[in-house]
C-alpha cells in the first residue's frame, strides 16, 4: 500500500499548490492507494468550508485530517458530523462535532485513520496516549489485527510526537506529525515497523511566516498588537510524505519526504 500525505494545506495559496502538485507527484512517483491531507488551515488559514471539502474530493483526496483550527468555522460542523472522509482530533470531548477515527476504503483496500492532538503548548485536551490506546484497538477490532492505520498527530512539541511514535510502534503503520508548518528531516521507520516524521510540513506559501505574509504578521511580533493575517502568495510549495506499507503485516516498509515547488508548474 502506498499513501501520499500532505501536511497542513494553508490558505488559498496552499489549495492552489495542492491542485498543481498532485498530478506532478503522481507522474513522478507513480500511483497511490490513498491520498490524505491535513485541512485545518485551508479556509483563509483557519478552519474548513464545504466548498473546499468538495474541491479536495474532486482533486482525488480520499480523506482529510485536521487539528485545533477545525473548530474555527462553525458552519463546517454539519459536514464534520455527516462526512466519513474528514476527521477531527479524537481526544476532544465526544459531544464535539465529527469523528476522530474510522476506516476508509478504495478499490478493495482499507486504511484506518486516527487523528489526535497533543497536550504540550496546545489547548487543554484529553490525553492523546490514552485516546490512542482505546481507538487503535477499536480500529483493529473492526478491520482486523493487521489493518494499516495512519495516525495524524497534530502537536507542537517534537518530544511529544516522538514519544507517541515509540508508544505506538508496531501497533500502527505511521505516526505523522502536523501543526508546526515546518517540515522536519527526521523521517524513519521505527524498530517495530511504524513510519514517523515529526512534521510533514506545510502546503502553502513558504516565502512568509508559516504561510502568512511577512508584512501582515510582523506587527504582532514587533509591537504585540492585534493584526489581520494575510496569506503568503510567494514560494508556493507542496510538503508531505509518502509511506509504503506491507499489505500482509500492515506495518511500514519506508517513508520518504516530498518537497515540491509549484510556482511555474502545470
């Protein structure tokens, strides 16, 4: 099984970059069984909309994970409740809209998805470790002991992300970090077969501050005053990973970082 995952798709620049990148990546790397994206920043940097959801599906995206910003546009909550192809962090209260785990299917293949959020430097939330324990078992009970499981761990601290990878090593196919918008260079397969990277990076404008234009964000740093963030429209690029999973064991064989500048590509 081959999985392509895009890190946080940020703003309209990220949406355009994703649309340009996917056909190019397919030509260069071959076909994928599943294409996944983190969508929490897709709507003007914060949250999602039903229109953007439909657009991603039209691009060939099979499922979307998210993070703390998925709650920023309440108009999207009905989609979270109704759709089985978009996930929110599972360790928010059960009363919150949507679901944090599930199994998606495509062309006879099945993939478990688990979306969890960290606690360190993040909003108060239940333990992602205890949540993962319960939900990984639920996914395996439904899909079989060797069900491939992809975990998007939306967290700030690299230490917490690495701890989660060790904690789930051998129980899931991949623990892929998101949230910081900066792709790390520590991709590897852990000893028991779980692929890992601290952060898959950001699909968006990289000639700015984490997808935001330099001019719009600097007053906040220099003066500490509120300011309106605007998208960085320069340096558009796709950041993500390719994970290859053994079909029999459901464990990872390799992980590869992908960085693709999309400006000027068609």
